C-alpha cells in the first residue's frame, strides 16, 4: 500500500470515529461574557470540572465583575452546590479597577448574610486570614482574573492572574460560606446567582 493511500485511509478512519463519537465528547465552545472567555471544562486538583454557569455582578448601570462557577457536575440549587464533593472553582473577571479592601468588605457582608452566628464565629480567624490575603493585593484591575478554588486536601486557594497568593486556608466550611454569598438565600446579586446556577435565559 502506497503512502498516499495510507494517509487517505487514516483520515477517513479519523472522520468516522469523530462522527460516531457521543455529542458530549465533542468539544464545546467557550462562553464569552463582557470580554472574558470561560472554557467549558478545566482540570483542578486532578479532577475535571465543568462550567455550571456564569453571571455579572451589577448594581444599576455599574458592572463590577463577571463570575463563573465550575463543579464536578451540574447543580441548580445552592444546597446541591454546597453539598457536592470534590474540587470547585469560582472565577471572577474584573470589569473595573477596585481597591482590594472593597472585596474584603463585601466578603464579610456576604458571609454575615448567609451563615449563622455560630458558623461565623467558627470561621472568624480564617475569614480574617483570607481578608488579609486579599487586602495584600492592594488593588484589582480591569482584566484581572481571580480564582477562588476549593481543593479538598488543601482548602481555599486564592490566585490572581494564575499566581498563588498566600497559603491555602483549610476547611470546607469556609468555602461553603463563600459559595453561599454568591448563590445562597441572600446573595450578592440575584441575577448573578441565577446565572451561576444555570437558570439565566
């Protein structure tokens, strides 16, 4: 068999395999939102995560950031998001230049509105540790990417533009509180919550 014929047969075999592959296996397009692109899948701590939804944090006309939530499987309620095992990621794409202190202020407010007093007391020192890491950034700028990851063996992992900021903070309860601030009963933004839970039209 000559070389050209081998190449043709190899190409046909590849096309046949692609055509017979389940649609879930075929590459899905990235989601584009306010100039940011969110891939449909990513790897975190050795696990494949899937984009559950995206949303925009907005107050009146002011848009602060876009958010994406990655989970091991689909979840359309806060209870399921929090209960789901394995790694998770909240990814934020900044739409404004903002002092980092604004984020720590929002963090505390979001936790206070979505966890009990007893839970908040148990989180106290770790919340302050996380707030200090965020404050240490000084300012986040338009175009920055913030990753708030949960890795079961390490806890909350905070990265800015792919660079780790400080040590991981242990405890799934801290990350659960953070998730509730985004998708709980009293979230930062109701429309953003709907988008992250895959309910946005």
